[in-house]
C-alpha cells in the first residue's frame, strides 16, 4: 500500500467554538481524539505510512503524537503548512516530498470504514492519474457532486447539485499520482476539487464505487452521527 496523506490543516469554522482552541482532528469523539480513530482505522486498512498535513494549531497534534503516537503501528510523518494558507491542494503539493509517486488522500474530518486494498487495485487498473471513491448518495447525506459512469467520474462539481446524472458524492478517500499534483499551474492557496473537476472534464478521473455510508465530523450533525457510530464500533 502506498502512503496515506491526511489533510488536517483547516480552520474548521463550522465546528466553532470548539475548534477555536483545538484542531478538528483532536475533537473528542467516543472518548478520545478523532485522530486516534483515524490512525487506528488506517492501520487496520493496511496502511503503513501516514503523512499528516497540518496547519491550524498543529502544535497540539504534535503533542498528541508525542504522547500517543507509539500506540499505532504506523510510520507517521508531518508536513507543516506554515504561516501561509495553502488550501487542500496546496497543502498536498507541499507534502509531496514525504509521499512518493502515488498515495491515498483522506480528509481530516472523515472516518471511512471500507477496505482500502480494493481501492488501490482499482486505481492501478484504471490507468488514470487520479481516482475518487464515490457513493450513490442522491443527496441523502450531503449534496451530490459527481456524475459517475462505467468506472469514470465524468463531472465533479459542488455547484452541480440537481443536474441530470449528478447522483454520486465524493466519498472522501482518493488516490493520486504525484505529477498530477505537482503540475497543477495555480499558486497556493487552491482547492483539490479544482484539480479533480478539471481531470473529470478531461476524461482523466477514475471512480471506484463504494456502498457503505461515510462518517464525518466537519459539521455538528456529522459529529453527532460519528460519535454514535464510533461509540458502538470495535475494530478487530
């Protein structure tokens, strides 16, 4: 398995006032910081190296890793965003020296209880520079933003809700090759969805359908659902 990058540098404004003093990945969920759940799941999925892309209140994450990082059978590296806001795409481009030629990407507010190996196999078979996992969402959990057919994401656009064929959603786990990130011409800050939208339009964005729902802590209602799920969840 290639490395897993976790994008965890945002300000998390939708969770304020909680995230005014604590980074989103350390928000308590089911009795411990959310990042502990993410790292435990990553190890369970077969990842061996994780790169945390940090920004807002990153020193608290470093303190957490100093205290508890040894609990997880992972090689954990940190990419600091620095004083400049880079956006999700810029933060990932900044972390490329730690990631290698191909890597998974996960958002720092997502908990995705799926197997990663089939996603990796699908990416290698697709022959595209990037791939999204997609869920036939039909606006059930969040607004759908993807048109998907025959293993390809034909459109990825947050503004496309309600348009014909836009029934899938970006599940939250993706795979990229390093050159497609490095070669994006826009300066920081930039959003990763700008790249995936461009790749979809060009016919270069693969998709891999999953059927499990996603969990996230990016907004209060998602935090409640995830708290409930993880309170019942025990990884074997």
